């Protein structure tokens, strides 16, 4: 029943990166229409202490950098351009960096600017959906700025580790914090891919058991989602790789070992995405061949019934003709035979029997089951 | 209804690059038949001043270069070869450069000549179509020449920024102007791709809801357009990359940072084009499987009706035979039975019931709806 | 009508490169069976003079090299091995070079030998066919040798430029002549590709308008031709690139700029070939979906007609049964009713109407046209 | 019979690498839920002696390293995190290495840490299944640690060679032992691929002989398994290559020659996997074309029977009409003809004969067998 | 007739490289079960002399190296492991080299060992089959060892050139001999590919003329064979390339020029294989679309016949009903009309005519031929 197809087509959003109208000044800040009011969280920490500082103007925050070994300023919500400009000024950000913060459909990348490293990454938006949200990070010598599209992120475990001093995070520098955040982002893709794997396994079983049109639409949607994930993950892999090979001084040798681990995870995510995509593509073949097989089966039934009864019906019609036996002895003398009726019935039985025999020899009747059995036997012995 | 297909086949123009006949002198200027008369705009500017100078012969324009820090000469329309030759002479252009200006189906590229950088790029022609127009740029030490196929371009915002002194454009050199123009060109592809995204989303919904032959033709056209866009964008990416890596002195370190941003946009455009192409290809699978499913459904209905009524019709024909019961007691005694007619009707009901039962067990009847429900249930629980 | 398919299968020639039997001495000269008798043209020229010298033995020709700045010896026809050997000896060619001259199915390549550059290239044979012919060039310090399979080439414009002193060809050295010849060869592919583009556009329109089996055979042939063109052009691109990057002294810096232009053209040719191949591949999908759609339409008509008339026919057969109403009141009393006939007709109308209603609700009737209209409306608004 | 499809869908496990919850401290040890209690085997050996030492605490084992030229500690089962931590401490392993030991769905890789080389590899789990199990190796100067998911491995032959002093293993260092173990792992894939080859050959024969829906499901499963094998083998190839090119001192020049051999095997495995995948993909085409051919055959039979008997039936029905010949001489005078019946029979024969002739000319009847014969003749002569 | 499919499935041999059981000592010599007893041929030669020396123990042969400038020892048959070991010892071969000699399913490769170059190559087994046989070569300073699986090779022409002193082979060193043998191996693939080209052309013509299920099986087999050839040729190309770039002293500059020629041939072979594979893949599309077109044609005939005669049959049945005109004037008064019969016939003609008109307008009747003609006209004018 194709009626099951959605009546109200859901508009898929193929979103673009450029918020500013074409040709505007490079570095123009244009707020995304959905941008929300910012919320600022500041954490300053060192081996011995963690201070969660209240929000303050950007230049005060900048001035406070250095009171502890590392300062982490997190801005959730990009709706206040003046505030972002004040951050840009206080922390000496290039106008292009600032534009990239606001322009939320960027490709993940890492760029070196004078005095800081600028990282764009994408984090799954949570739930098992495949939507992602842009996170930009600015890694300075002793501070990390992060900008998120909205409140709610995958950094909570990092905050907990900071507060409870678990692992080496409190002892390490800002570069390790940046790594920890990146790692949390990459880790966030695992549940998303797990959900995709579940959908794939379900579809695989469903299509093999009984192919329905809805399943192929689902496969298409899954492929679409995997394509989106690939677009989000692939450049992250490149980005982390460029951080690894970069000779700058902002990332210590020690943190690089951890980044290598993070890179391994990104590579593995890509591996999984590609594997899923290939399986999903192969499923279409399974579907099509399954549908063809069903059509064949249906056609066989139709053909058998029609082929048997059409000749029988013809014989019956033949003897339903009204030629007048009385007008001439040549006119349907069978009608007056003693065993005429039985003769006609016998004729029909012979025709039907002959056709059934022909179908059987062709392997169209019953053979299927036997062939299946033969297959199973062969497999077992293989 | 295939009648909906176009009666008057629109000839797609697969245009070629070589305007000059094969074997002619390299660097021969041959005007494109559609070339229009040129219109010259000159802007000279520096931090403090912007002069929009009236059109003048090429050597005068050349002489005027240097009166202001940067001179931008824009020629729209390539119909006057003598004028172009005078430009070539005045600005010391290589004969091959000049030929590339006229020959409007070039692949985007950047080439270093003595004393200037020669850039070929392609700009979308405007509207939401995927046609592109060639723009050639000559970047000298303190001037930029641009040649367009016709008036009307995506440079208006740059001109406005020059006039109103927005951004750093007035303070920077000719290289920044060249960047700003390139950036405007690249930005011009975003609306084009957005329109493609819209078409793709519409087709996706349409094919899933009800596949029609027209939709697949549209998908083919979309793929065609995306292929053309790819041919236009891919070499631009390479071209900007070669500018980035080029060690020449015409592009300053500072402008290079902006070019990197421009490169990111080109990469993202390619990303989007490739994603769209993959989705469009996948749509064909969805279409085919959807059509197969419909065929199956149609065949099932035909098979059920035919398979039920053909045997019934046979029974009816049987008792329509004219064997003479009076000639022999063996001839169709049923006709004379008290409940003969009811017996025949009962026979038909039994046959029809048996077949319906068989179809139901096969899952050809009603099962569809139940299976759909089962799918939905499974999905919800998944 | 598959009858339209060719009855006398045209043997496609998948020709091989190795003329000599496997294992023979490397550099063995084996004449191709179709090789024709050679014809020698000699042109010696400098800025001031062009001499078209009569054919002469190879050693005399060699001796004459240097009387003018550049000597161009063109040999058309490879049927005389002794003559070729004499050339090889006179001009100091390696035995492998000489073998490559004769062996006419080579892949284009450029190889440096002591004292000369050896270039194998492929030129379209003329007309709009995709057949190519091998041209080998030997570029020495002040001479160029060219060997062609047969008379008739794409070098006529170059000869004219030499005679009429158009462009800088007379002022430049042998390397520029070699470039000019290569450029003429590359240019020769444009009309061939244009013809392919025409075929593709025609097929595209035809398949969209009304898919026929012949069209898909044509698409296959076009793909085949494009594959052959790709095999001819792709290595030329590599070959020119290797000439560009080669640090030898035979090619001057100035000529290199022209070669870069030639390289651009080769890249563009490849671009076009690849684009055409992708479109041709996509056409197969359009064809298949178009055929599926037609099959669906045909089956729908069959199904509707059969599904309506089979039940009606059954009703008619029913009342054609010969049960004897006189034998029992239970036997077909309808036959004796006053409105029996009208009742049966009404029954049929009700059945047919019910089925038509069912088909309409399923969207099998008339809906097509409405759906088409809906599509167009949606597109316009999109 | 699609009934043969599995009723109880087997959930394919698309397993993920990250055991620890997203965002946890990098290097967190989280035991896999299926992890079993560890079993420790220690072998210390040199040219003259082999000691199989009883299990002991990690620091004692570490202390014992050096009493013989090489010490091999094998831990089977990862269920005891404390034990693993003690190993990590005793042998100076980085916390990330230790995490990788526990986290059993890693991608094979080789990483250099200070003082040791860390290798993750995957070994087929045994039987002919395509499941793999993670093996991690730590190669120190004079020791090798191996960690397996569970008891049972492919190292038995290596142990035998150690005990019986076969080959040069006892004379070589720890690097050679690591090589020997890697080689055993790579070798372990050969029987797995052989089983896949068997399955492929069986499916190939089956699909060509008689395509069934079950076969295509098997092909899909085979492709799935090959994809999994590729995911396991491909990174091993890279990993061994990185060991080969690595300039570290832990692997001697001599062992590198052996590693090259191991690399060759990994390359060959990939070769085989890719070849199998391509053949499996091509099989789907064979299946689909085979199914199409069968459908054609079925439809031909139906069409022939229906097309012949429907017109015949019509003629019979025609003369079954009850127009009253007595009411008018125009009403079915044939019924009263002397040879009316014979005439109607003759009419039917003519119709049937004409249709049969038409089908034959179309090549729908009997032609098949002849065409087959023609094919075979042509092939033989080819 | 699918009966034509082979009843006794031919088991395709997907053979593996590893003869030794997994985990055995690297370098273990395990004789292949089919290995035959070895036959040794020795040729020593220099510019002036060729000695064909009788077979002798390996150490004597080794001692004899140097009596002439070059010694070529050829071993055909690998069935005697002791003999091979003695060769290994006498010529100082690494144990891995020796294992590679015996292990006959290697990937072609070239490896540098101390004092010799070890080359594994694959030679077509002869005939036009695509089976290959492993040849291993050891190139020392003044000797070449070759090991073949069995007697019979493609080296006969080389031997003849040696004996008759044709070409420069007698004057050159062992490296030239190795080149000559490699060249003979590569050349041996040309006839094999020519045979594949023949098969492909035949299949192309056959599928276009009349697609049969057998043809697609043949295409599958051809693809399979081409895949195997690719697996044999591709690594040879790499191997020769590595010889070309290798800086060792065993191969002289002069021989390198010849190797370059050999490399060109390998590249061309790969080119041909890839082209054939693409054409073979495209053939499947042609087949499927051809089959679809045939199905459409069949269905059209069925639909036309059924659609015309089913309504006619219904009309006939209608007037075959037995309602009693005597019981009521409403009961089938047509039966008693003067022109009732003619009226019913006219009704049928009108129905049939209307349907034929409808089909014609739909382009289902006769239009095909006209469309074909239109196509041809268009093509001619194109």
C-alpha cells in the first residue's frame, strides 16, 4: 500500500554554510535566524583549585586569564553579536575567526592564527538523530574559548573530571583541555552510529524476510543520514590529523599522544560509516531481487491457473455452441452421443493433466520446495 | 502518461572551449559569435579616495595606474577584439592570456606570467540556473583587470564596499581586491546550490510519495546540472589552492589568510555538490524499487481477480454446454437435478473460497496492511 | 522490434599494440599488414625563408639539417622498413624508438633518449569517427621528424602558418614546431568530442521522449567510443605534463608556456570525456526507469480491462447455464423472471462500477494526469 | 517460497569500539561485559633453553625479564582489570595502551611509545567464520606481552617451534617473536578466505544453474562477511607497512626482511578479498538477469496460451449466442448450415495456426533451442 | 531454456598462496601437491660462444658460473625439495626466497636481497585460457636462475635468439637476459587478451542481436577471467616499475631503457584489461534493457489480444444467456429482433475498432516501426 507514504512531505533541510549574503565583507557577522541568547560559563583551574567564575564582560574575563593555569570560557548561544565582537577584541581574534563562530554550517577544520589555534568541529545534537551542531574552539596559551550554538552539550563529563580531579586533566595545560573536549565530541558520535547500526540490522532482517516499499524508503533515509554523518566526521579526521602533524608550540608532545588516540577513533568512525553505507547500498540489490522473485512467483500462479482453465473453458464453450444437430448430421453430433458429456469431461481432464505435467517438468510446480531442500543440503555439506 | 515528455526536444548545449578552428595560430583571437560590445568601468582607489574614472583608451588607463594605490579596470563584453588587443599591449599581456580572455569556455585556472598573475574563473550567470560565465582577472602589482562575457555580475557588493569604505578593502592592495572578487564569485554559487538542494528535496519527497516517469527525468536533469557545477567548481578549488601555495610576491601573507577562507568555501561547495550527486543517484534506486513494488501490486490484483473468476467462469461454461440430456442419461444429468443450479453455485463458492484462503495464506490479501502495522510497531520499539 | 538489430554482426576491432610476435627481439621492425608506402615531405625554414625540399635518402636529409634553423621531415606511410631503418641510422635513433614508430597501437608517451626527445601521440583519423592514428615525433636540436600511418593529417594549418609566416612559428626553434604539431593533434579532438556531444544530446532527448531498444545500443556504442577516446587522450595529458616538468634542454622556457596551454586543453578534453561518460551512464538508468514505467502502464490497462470484463463475463456465463427450470423451481428461476434480463444487466453495471470506483481510489485511473498537473504546479511554486 | 526466510531475525552485531561511556577519562579501563578471567602463560627462552614459567604477579614477571634472552608473557582473558593495571605498572605501559588492551573492538594499528612498540591486531576466531578477536602485543627490548580476549589462539605452532627449536626462532630476539606471532595471525586468515572462496564458487554455480531468492540472501551475507574481513585485514596491511618503514631500533634489519614477507601476505589477502567482493557484486547482476529471463519465459508461455485460446473461446461463445434463427433469416444462419459446425472448427484452426505462425516468426516458439545451438556453434568456432 | 545451464557445476578454483599450513616456520618448503619432477637446463653464453651444459648438481653449476660471461639455469618442475634446497645453498638464497619459489600462488614482486635480485612473475599458461603459472627469477651478477612450475614456457624465442645470436642479447649481461625473459612473459599476455577481446566482441554482438541467458553467464565468466588477469598483470606493472626506479647495480643503465619499454607494455596491458572490464560491465546494462524491452513487447501483444477479445467474448456471452423471452417482453428482446445478430456483430466491431484506435493513439501499434524509421532519419541527419 503506497498509501503509507507520507502525505505531508517533510522538507529535508539541505542547509548551507554562508549566513552572510553573497559578496558581503568577508568577516561580516550575521546572526543565524535561530541563534539564541548566549550563556557564559567560566571555569579556571589548576592542579589544586577549580573556580567556577560568574559570567563577566569579555575584557574582564581576558584579564582574569592567568590567575589560574588554565581558563575555560564556554559561550552557549550565538544570538548576541556585540558580545561576540567584544570577545573577539578582548582575545585578539581575527575577524574571519569570529565570522566562522557565527556562521554555524562550517566544515570542521583547524587553522593557525597568530597567537591561537582555531578549531571548528561538529558535535551530534544528542538523541539518536544524526543532526550536528557546530562547536568552535579557540586554544590560546593558557585558555580555551568554546562557542556552541545552544546550551546542552557533550562536555558534562569533562566538567565533572575537572571538578573531581579525575585523570590528569587538572595537571595538564590548555592543550589537554582542548583535546579532552575534542575527544568528547568524537565520542559523541558512537551512540549515533550505534543507532544507525541498529536501524541497518533491522532493515536487513526486514528486507530479507519480507520486502516492503517502506523498507526501501527507510534504507534511503539511512543512506542520507550516513552521508550527513560522513560529511561531519570525515573533515574532523583530517582536522585532527593536521593538529597532529602541526609543528606549532601550542600543543605539547604529551597531548599529541592523546590526540593520536582521538585520531584513531575518528578513523574508526569513518570506517564504520563507510561499512554501513556499503551494506545499505547492497540492501537495495537484495530488495530488488527479492521483489523480482515475488513477481515471478505471482506470475507463475497466474500463468498456471490461466493456462489450465483457459483451454478448459474453451472446450466448454465449444460444446455450448448452438449449431443445430437437427439441421445436419455434421452439426455437433457429439451432443447426441451417449457418452458425449463424459467424453468432453475426459477431454478436459486430459488437457489439464498434460499442462500440469508440462509445468512440473519445467520446474514450475512444487519444485521450489525441493530445490530449497537441495540448497540446504548442499550448504550443510559445504 | 509519457505524453508529458517534451515534444520539442530542447537541445542541450555541450559547449566546447576552443573558439578558434583547430590548428590555428596559438593565441589567435576569435570572437565568440555571441560576444557583445564591451563596456569599460574604471575605479581607482586608496584609503582616502575613490575615483570612478570614465572609460578611456587602454594606454591612457595604463598610464593612470599608480595615481592611486589600486586601479581596477573592468571590461564587460568581449565583442571588440581591437580593444582587447590594445589592452594586451598596454598592460603587457602574453598572447595566450589574451586568447584565454576571449575563449570563454575555459577551465578555471591560475597562471603566473612575468609581471602578472592570470586567473580564469567561472561565475554563475545569475537566477537559480546552473549556467556559468567566464571571468578572467589579471592581477598586477597595483592594478586588477577583469574581463566578463557581458554586463551584469556578482561584483556589485564589492563596488559598494569600495565606495562606502566598509571592511579593510580600501586599505589593502590589489591582491586583496582580487581576493574580494574571487570570494564574490565563489559566494555566488551558494544560492545556485541552494536551489539545487530545493529541487532535490522536492524530488525526494515526490518519488517517495508517488513515483512518476517525469520525476526521473527531473532527477537526470538535476544530476546533469550538478555535473556541470562540479566541472565549474572543482577546478576553482584547485586554482585557489595553487594561489595559496604559490610563493610569488603578488599576493601578500595577509591576503593569503583571506584566500584560505575562500578555499574553505570552495571545498564546502564541492562537498555539497558531491553529497547532492550521491543522493540523486540513490533516488534512482528508490524510484526503481518503488515502480517494481507498484507493478507487483497491480499484478497481484490482476492475478487474484483472474485466478478466482477464470475457474468460476469455467464452471459456468461447463453447465452451458448443450449435450442433450434426452439422448442419454449420461449427458449432463445435473441439469435436471432438483438442486442442480444451487449445486453449481455452491461449487463456485467453494472454489472461490478455497482460492481466497490460499491467497490469504500466501500473504497476498490484506496482509500488506498488517505487515505495515508490524513494521511501524517494530520501528517504534527499535 | 528487435528485428532492427544488425543481422550481420560488425566485428569490433579490439586492436593490440604488439605487431611483432611475442618473444621476438625487442626492437624488431614488423610492418603492420595495412601499412602503406611512405611519402616524404621536407620543409626547412628560418625567419626569412621556407624551402620545401624534394624527398631524398635519409642520410642526405640528415646532412641537410642545419642549412636552415629548423628542418621538418614528415614521413606518411610505414610500409617500407628499409627506408625507416635508414632514417634510424641517419638520425641516430634507438632501435626501440624505431620499433615504436612501426608498431602503430602504442599508448601516447614521451621518452628522453640521448640527443633527442621521442614522442608518441594519437591523432583522430578525421571525420567525426573516434578512430585514432598514431603519430610519432622525434625532436632533435634543430629538426623534427614525424611519422604517420598514412597520408592525410591535421598539420595543414601548421604548414600554412610556416609558409605564410603567421604567428611566431618561423622565428622559433624546432621545439616550438613540435609544440605546434602537438597542439594541432590535441585540437583535432575537439570536433570529435563535439560530435559525441551531439550524439549524447540526441540520445538524451530520444530516451526521455520515447525509449527504444535501439537507443540503448547507441548509448552503449557511445560509451564504447568515449572509452576509446579516453584511452587516447588520458596518456596524452600525462605525456604533455611530463614534457612540462622535464628539465631537458630541448624545450625552451618560452615554448613551455605554450605547452602549458596545450596541457590545459588536454585536461579540458579529459574533463569533457568524463562528463559525457557519466551522463551516458546515467542515461541507462533513465532508460530502465522509463521502460519500467511503460510496462506499468501497459499492465495497468490490461489489469483494468481484464478485471472488469472477467467478472462480467462470468455473470453472463452464469445465466448461459442450461439447468432446466422446468425440472425444478430451484433451477435458475431468474431466467423466467419478468425483469430477469434487466436484473442481470444491472448486476453487471454494479460490478463494473464498483471496480472502477476501486481503481480510481487506488489512483490507477485518470489520476496520472492529475498527478502530472500537481507536479507541474508544485514545480512552478518551488 | 519466501517462507524459507528466517522467521526469527538474527540480530547482526554491529559492534563498536568504545567500551567506556562517551566523555569518560581517556584511558579509563572498562571491562567488556563478556570478558573472561585471565590465564597467564610465560615462556622464557634463549638458544639453549626454554622455560615455561608458572603464572606470577606482574612485577615478579617483569623482574624475571632478562634471565633469558627473550620473555613472552601471554594473557588470555581480559576480565580482571586490577591484574591488567598491575601489568601496566610493572611494564611501564601508557594508560592509553592499557585502555586499548581492554577495549576489544580496535582497528589494527602499531604505535611507538617510549620504550616499547604497541601493536593491535585482529585474529580470526577459528572455525571458518569471519569473526575476529583482538590481540594486543607489547614489544619491549627483550620481552613480548600479548593480550587475548579469551583462551584459544593461532599461536600453538609458534609455541611448538619454540619448544622444539625449529627454524631460527630460538636464536633471534623478541622482535622476531613478535614477527612470528603477527605472521601466525595473518596466516590464520587464509583458511577463512578459503571458506569464503568455497561459498562464492558454490553460489556462482547455484545462481547460474537455478537462481533462487535464498541465494541472493547468501550473496548478501557473503558480501557482508567480506566487508568485515576487509575491515580487519586492510589496517593490518597498513600496520605492517608502518612497522617496515619505522626507523626505530626495536626491530632489527634481519627481522624486517621477514616482516616484508608478512606484508606480502597481507597484500595478497586484501587482493583476494577485493576480488571476491567484485565477483560477489557481479553475481547480483547475473541473478537479476537470470530472474528477468525466467520471467520472460513464463510470460511467453502465458501469452501464447492466452493469445491462442482467447480468440478461439470468442468464436465458440459467438456461436453460443441465442439469437433466434426462426425470428429472422439474418439471425445466425450459420447454425442451420449443413457444415456450420465444421466451418466454425475450421475457423478456429485457421486462427490458431495464424497465431502460431506469427509467434514462430517472432522467435517466441522453439527458436530458443535453436538459438542456443547457434550460440554453441559460434562459440566453438570462435 | 534454463536447462542449458550446466548440470554438473564446475568448481572454480579460488586458489590461495600459502602452501604451508598456517603458523609453520617462515620459509618452510612445502611442495605443492601437483608439483612435478624438476628438469634442469643450463645455458652459458658470451658474445662468441653458447654452451648448452647438461644438468648437474647445484654446487657444480654454481662453480661453473663465470666460465662464460652469463649463465642461465632454468629449473622446470618444483617437485624435488632437496634439489631446490641444494640450489638455495649453492647460490646463497635466503630461506624466504626459496619458500617463494615453491609457493606457486604468489603475487608478482621484485625484492632486493644481498647479492641478488629476486623476481616473482606470472606467465600465461598457454592456449587462450587465462590461467597463469608462477615463474621465479634470481638475477645475480653473472647468472640468472629461473624456476617454473612445469616444462613448457614462453622462453623459446629467447633461447633461439641466444643460439642464433640475434639482437644484442649475446653481447649484454645477465640483467639483459632477465629483461628478455620478463619481456617474453609480458608479451605472452597479448594473445590471451586478444582472445578475451574476441570473446567480448562476440558477446557484444550477440547480446545486441538477441539477448539470451547464456550470454550473461558468459559475460560473467569473462569478467571473472579479466579480474584474474588484472590480478596477474597489475602487480607486474608495479614490479617492473620498482626495478626501473631501483638504484641497485645489478641492472645497467642500458638495460633500464629496455625495461622502460617493457613497463610501457605492462601499462598498456592494464589499460586493455580495464577497458574490457568496463565494456563487459556495460554489457550487463545492455542485456537488462534488452530483456526489459522484450518483456514489454510480449506484454503488449498479450495486452492487445486480451483487451480486444475479452470484451468481445463478454458480448458473445451476454447473448448466450438463457433468459426466457417468452416469460417477459423485457427478457432479451434482441434475440428476436430481425437484425439482432447483425447488431451484436456490429457492436463487437465497434468495440474492437475503438480499442484498436486507442492502442494506436497510445503508440502501441505499428508505431514502433515508424519510430525506428524516425530514429534512423534523425541519426542520418545528425
